[in-house]
C-alpha cells in the first residue's frame, strides 16, 4: 500500500512545486511591472497622487483630456509660479464624472485642497465608455500604481455595481501592467507629444472626432441622469471636505463646437447646478475660436494654453472668493 502511495505523493509534490515556482515567477513579474510604473510614470492621475509629497493644495484640477494641456511640458509649474498657488492637475483622457470621483476620493485620503476646478465636457456625461469602462481600461490600469486603499475602494465600486469585477481582478493581479507592451515607454499621452503643433482645420477630422465622442447611442436620458448623479456625489465630497468648487468649460475651436449635439441642454444643466449650489461656472468654450490655438480638432496647444491661462484662467484661480 505504501508503494502505491509513493508515486501519488511524488506527483502531488511536483505539482505543488510547479505551483510554487509559477507563483514566485508571477510575483517577480508583478513587482518588476509595478516598479516600471514608477520609473515611466507621468500623466496617470493616481500616479501623480501617490508620488506627490505636498499635502495641502489650493487647487485640484479634474476633468477629461481638454484639461490635460494645463499640465503639459511643465505648464502646471508655470501656473504655480505666476499665481503663488499650489495646483495639481488630475485630469485624464476620456474620463467622466465617475472616474474623476474615484480619483478625488483617492487624493483626499492623504491630501487636502481648498478648491476643486472641474473642467466639464458634455460627452463625458453620456456613456459608460467614459465612466464605468474607464475603471476597467487596460491602458489606465497598466499605469496605475498599486495601493491597498485604492483596491478596497475599487472593490466598493464593484459591490455597488459601478465597476466590472474584472477591473478589481486586473488591478489586484497586475495583469495589465505585466502584459503592457509599452511598459518601457514613458507614460506620456499622445496629445502632449504634439503640444507645439498648430492644427490645420479639417471638416472631416472634426466630424470623425465628434462621432467618436458622441455616438448615436449616446442620447440615453437614463445614462445622462446617472452621470449627473455621479457629478452631484463628487460635489458632495468636495463640500464635505470643506472645499469650494468651480466649474468651467474649456475653449474649443468654432468649427468643432458647432458640431456638438445638445450642448445647449448641457450648458443649462451646468448653469442650474451652479446657481442652486452657489458655485462658480465659467463657459470659456467660445472664448478662443481661432484654430491657431489648437494642436488638433479640440485640444489647446502651447500657445493656446498660455493665452487661456493669462487671459482667463489666472484671474479665476486667484479670485478673492477662493
């Protein structure tokens, strides 16, 4: 009987050894990938939070990619120098109010701010693509440092039905980081690489961009109400932490702006929110319509950012009410 059990015990031992070696190799791959996140990190909002040594800020900037040029090529540092204010930009590509709430919650665990500037975009209030799906986006997860509190909060979103369980599994195991083919490249968003470019207007490019941001299925009133609710929850977090909030719309070139669907309805919703809660709301969308201020269909280039800051944003940031 003992002779018969020996081969079985041997196979079991080999299997356990195989599992142990596999787990060890995966752990090593996870740790290397995690280290590379810090080596190559740059634009990911969670990375910015986790590597920021300052605790107190005057302004946190949230929003989607239209607000990102305010931090391209060190421009955020220029804003800090010219205003004397401590500013951090946590905007991310294609991120709606749900993802921005997720980012703000993480920021407020170890930091504080007197004000929050939210750069709104109507497209971000229409689809799960810019909200729930951003929490499962492999490109974002591949550049997001691991943090136990962040994992716990992501788990809370899963329980609440606001995040796919696969997002938590991916984040906890580091799957997207380990399998990131661009792991050795700096985390620089494509828009920053063309910061000095002056875009040549193109009706075709404008139409394609708008169709991408506003697909025909994006007229779901239930979805819009859900993301307006997320925006309300974000504002509540700001209020609960004793901070003030200002809402802005970033500048856009005239041809692109004219193609935006239901923009008047969105503007009215933001205006209603600001009046009901005594918030600052500034619509700069048509303040700089000249194409020379843009690097592509709808993002400010270096000249545009400089002009926008000097002529409009600086006064808002330094407003006595803030």
